[in-house]
């Protein structure tokens, strides 16, 4: 069972920045994909950003140019740098890892609130 622990959420002003951290209990190189999803109030969960095998990245259009996903394999950690935050970014952000059998592991989430 892979454990994922997120941190770094908080309250920030519009235009501000936050960096989220996800630390895994296993080597992140073992995953088919790893990254971040979010679920805003009254919304469904959506992909924000992820790594796939080979180091490619995917971003939802809503965050392109503002968010950057990065990783430190030695620390078994993935980061999400969030800049130019908007109120629309308010959500619980969940770390996700998918194994080669397409089984997903999820963190419990970290709250990001962008206040106006």
C-alpha cells in the first residue's frame, strides 16, 4: 500500500503563490503517473498536473503558465508550484500516484484557499 502525504496548502491572496508537496512511501519511479488533482466547492475532481513515464508533463488548460510540477526522486517527493493564484483555484488538492496496474493511490488532500 502506497502512502501519499500532502502538505503546503493554506490561505493566500489572489496573485499569490503556494508550493504543495507530496511525499510517497515508495519510489516515485515505480509509478506510471504521479501528480495532482483538485476538487473545488461543488465541483468534481479534476486533473491539475502530472508526470507520466519518461518525465513528460500534463497540465489542465486552466493552470498552464501558472503552475509547475516538479519532483525529487531521491526524496520520493513531487511538488506543485502555484503562482498567480486565482479564486478559482480554491480547492482541496490531492496527490495521486498510479501504478503499472492502473491502481491509483491518493493522499488525503490539502486545502488551498485563495481569498478575494
